């Protein structure tokens, strides 16, 4: 086992340091769904306290969803079982305990497939392995979240509309990855609403523009404007009902950048006033200072019997792909 481990480490380290892989080598396509993560470690580690630590940190519930869903979908493979069948997974984390090593984490990309990210943790004892993981977990999670979004962007692009609808060009959107199953259902001068009905979920995506008001602090009125648009342009299942932002669990509002512009991300839950429908939503308000307007893109999902985290990841990829004129 020690010889096998030493060989593996030397190969991985060589791959990590090598900047010019043989271009004649054709790698297989990687497999695995959005936030799925393979953990390669001895069964003894997985079934003990170390495994509990991993699950507590990496499988914690995602914020902004109506039912608990894990941050990463974890499945474990023992070192002895790891081989050709598992080498092509897109996201792999390896854990090794070896007395002849020092505690370290290293990263390799596209080792056996592409796109692929492999992160290895090595330490001389279980305790030091746990300490290393605790220290590096935020960096590890960020690496795989960015990797997942990159992989997902490629996959969503394959099923996107070939040409952007003229309705979105009218709002100052030059390009974006817009799923082909979305149909334009409402076309007003400053508001465009798209809708899709799938096997287990209904998805709505709407876009609107409004002038930047110098008398209002950036981001301060996003929820009020959103709720006004929902109330006057969407109908609930029963007479007089309408969707709006769920404020009993306040949404999170954070700053980010999209296409080089200041943007506000609003993430949370929506509800139906006068009825019982609800679900998660994600909204980006992009401040186009050059043209003096705010371009907002908003997506929300209804699917009471379905998991929603993967769909919300797809919506994030779609909305973040916006490029303005």
C-alpha cells in the first residue's frame, strides 16, 4: 500500500507541476452531475469521526431553499476500489494518511478526463489530516464551486437558444446563455417575461429596466420594485392571489459584478399571497452607469416534489452570463 501511495503522489505531483501535457493525448469526457463530489478514502476513515467531519462541512444545507439540500452531493469510494470506473468523475477529493509525509493539499486538473478537478489531502496522522481539512475546507469548497459553475456553463450552453430574442436586445442585453425551453409570454417596453413548464417544475424568468435614481441608495429598493412587478404581472392559482418575496425568512442581498458592472444579488424564497405556492428565487440587478439604467434579471422556480438546488445553479449560470450593450 505504501509503495502504491508513493507512486500515486509522485505521479500527481508531477502532473501538477507539468505545464505542457502531451497535446496528442485525448482525454475522455468527465462525468458527474452539478454539485456531485467523489471522496476517495479508506472505509475506516469514512465511517469514523473524520467522515462525520467531512459530511458536516461539505454536505451542510444550502441557504435559500424551501427544503434542506446538501451543498455537495458526496459519495465515498475506498482506495482499493478506485480504478478506471471512477477515474473519469469531474470532481474528486482524495484523502491519504501516510507516516512518511508532511501535511499538504495539492490540486490537479484534467488528469484522467476533462474537465476534471482533483484535490488531494496528505498527512502523517488522522489528526493532522483532520486539521488540514479544517484549515483548507473554505478554499476547497470555493475551488469546486467555481469548477462546477464552469462545467455547468458548458452544459447549459449546449441547450441554449441560437439567437438571443430581440425582446432582450431592447432592454440593452447584448448576449446571454438563454435556455431553449423558455418561451416569451409577456412583452412590454421595459418588461419581458419568459416561462417554461418541465416534467417536475415550472420556471419563470423576467427581465426589466428602470432608470438609476441618484436619490435612492444602490440596492435599497430592489425588493419593493420586485414585489410590485410580481403583483401586477403574475397571477396565482386562485382569484386575487399573486406571488411576492417571502419576508418571514429574509432574503440575502449581496454585491457582485456582472460584465464588469456593479450588481446586487438577491437570493431567497418567494410565496403566493392568498394561496400556498412558493419556492426559491434568484435575482441580479445590474447597474449600467454608462446608460443610466438598472437591468434586472430574475428567475424563480415552483416544484413542490422536486429538488431545486441544481436548477438554481443552472439559473445562476444563465443570469450571470448576461453581457450588456
